[in-house]
C-alpha cells in the first residue's frame, strides 16, 4: 500500500481474511463505487479469494476494473515467506507498473 501511495495511487486496504463469507452490505459501502479493485494474495490464484470475490462482485453489478496478484499456479515447496514471495509471487515494482498502466494508460 505504501509503495502504491508513493507512486501517486490512492486506495483503501482491506484484509479479506476477515471479509469472508462475502458481506454484500460491506462491499456495497466500501468497494462497489471504486474505479478499480486490486487483490494481492499469498496463495495461488486457482481457487483463491480473489476469484470467488470477483465472481460475486460482478454478480452484484460491480462495473470497475479488477486486477489480481497471487503466487504462481505451481506446487510451491515449503520455505521462508520472503523467499516464496520473491521466487513465486508478486514483485512490488511489477504491481505498481501494472496498476499505473491500468489507471493512467
């Protein structure tokens, strides 16, 4: 979040592990009017929170953009979190660049 803010991108940080099952009232007041939703997860994309949330948000009529950053869809060996994120996950610079491209073109 700090890196996005420093890059001139305003937003909100929501911790989805406390938002499941999806609470429609919460999403309608906090998220549905957003121009873009960016999910960042330390899990593989397949079967992830962002997948289920995206489906539900679209059913509820969300019209903005949705981006998702997660770990590669591969079998990931056990190891230190930082190593796993670095080798299989999202890179801060890549996220900022992708979000900026979506917002600013």
